[in-house]
C-alpha cells in the first residue's frame, strides 16, 4: 500500500534559487526531522545538484526523496506516511516557495502542502 507525493519541475533552479533551497533545507528540515541518507543510514546528501534522503532504519523508510536542481518533468516519493513523510512534505513546500514553477500533488490531496 502506498502513500505518495508527486512534483513536476519543468524549469531548473537558478544557482541563487538552489543556494536558497539548500540553506532553507539545512535550517528548516535537518534540525527538526529524524532523517537519514538514502539507504536509511548516515546523513542526507545535500549538494549542488540534489537533496537525497530517506527515513531512518529505526523509524522506517520507504522510497528516498531525490530532489534535483535540474528540471525533471515528473518525480515522486512514496513514504507510506512513515515519520519521514513530514520531512518530505516540508522539503517540497520549501521548494515551491523558492521556485514557484514547481507543481505539487499528493495522495493526501493538495491541502497537504498548505500552511
């Protein structure tokens, strides 16, 4: 059974937008959510091209969120509503605030991304 978030980004982030995205992720997500690297161990990968994380082995993990700087028409992340789902939603909300061209949707409805 899945619970998935989806996004479309047809325009790459500028360098300035990506720097803001990374800054906000580091300030608003990393300190507040229990997340790990893409294999549910270690630390999330945050670099000049992507943000890449999953839930922890302890709290459960499903699919890793891989959020790219470059335009990719359609992406998704299945979380099964595990605890790291909140970090995925927060990351996507930040992305849309920084780069309004991004379109977000979710099995939980668009209200998931409000507030």
